């Protein structure tokens, strides 16, 4: 009788195990399938990361135009600092993933022949000149220097299609030619604000 009891227990154990085996195998197959799908997606992303990214925003960026209202305007040192402000500003935008479109000849001519604030005060006209350039937005930049103490870099982000200003920002820069770090920080701060606005606009478009 004891032997029969043991055999029955063994039979019951075998029955329970046989009932559980299909379920366990099903779980294992499912885990294996999920792992393969994750691996496959990761492989595609490594091979072609652009497949999961939207198109980059294209921006035409005009150099900062110095609007110097002091008694001794456009000192060489000030012009050099504003040039550094422009280059640092553009580099930060590029580092943030913004695709910079070269400035076309029409806008270059206006920058050379007109006053520093000419395009800044004529947004619709500036946007019209930027049409068919491939850019989505135009950045117009002016550095206002009302006194010897401060310079105020100002930027307008213009939607070329609608010819409307979508962002206007300004910064205060101490009028020191020797402190390049201050100039760089101002440029990077403005570029960061522009980048964040462009991300916001891209999110709204999607």
C-alpha cells in the first residue's frame, strides 16, 4: 500500500509538471520573441538613427549689426567683439542641432548698404528676401549700443512662410572689450533661448 501511495504521488507530480510545461514554454517563447524585437529595433536605430528623427529645423542667421549711438561709434575693438558675438551665437545654434542655411546675396546686399536696424525694422521685407532659400526661419540680430557702458544684443526669430515674428529676445552686455567670456555667455544664452523656442515650434507642428 505504501508503494502504491508513492506511485500515485509520483503520478500526480508528473501530471502537474506536464500541465505546467506548456505554460512555461509559452512564457519562454514570449520572452524570447520580445527580446528579438527589442534587439531588432535597436539594430535599426544604430544603422539608421535618422529614421526615428524628424527633419531638422533650417535657420538663416544674420550676423549681429552694431547700432552704435555713442559719440565715437564703431570702434575697431567693438566691431571685433560683435563679430565674436555673432560667431559664438551661430556655433552654439549648430551645436544644438540647428541646421544653418547660408545667407543669400539679397540679404547680404541689404546688410552692406543699409543701416544696422534696416532689416530689424522691416521684418516682412526681410522674410520675403529669405524665401526660396530652403530656410524655415530667419534670425535678424542687432547689437544696440546706446552708451559706453552697455550693449544690448537683440534677436528676432521670423517665420519665413508667414513673415511673422515668433520670438523676440534681448540681452545686456557690459561694454568691455577685454572680457570675451562675458560676450560668449551672452551669445550662448541667446542661442539657447532660440533653440528652445525652435523645439517648442517643432513640437506644435507635430
